[in-house]
């Protein structure tokens, strides 16, 4: 998944997606949603994980 910047350029990349799972992992994001960790492509190329952002979809 790639996300557009406000100026229409691509800049963010999906780093990790974690789904809610109550049976084995006992993790719930909101009301059964997902947790997305996003990283800017330039940071990913530099192996710089200082600016990773998290988004919860529920």
C-alpha cells in the first residue's frame, strides 16, 4: 500500500498491518479494526525508523 502526499506525490509505504485477533493473540484494535504502521519511503531507504506512524482503523 502506498499513500499520496497532499501534493499528490507518493511518499508513505505500509510497513506493517496488524489485524484484531482475540482467539490466539488477544489483541483488539478499537472495535475489531486494524493497526497500520506507515513509513516514509525516504526513511525506509535509509533504514531510519524514527518517524514511523501508527494509524488505527476501527
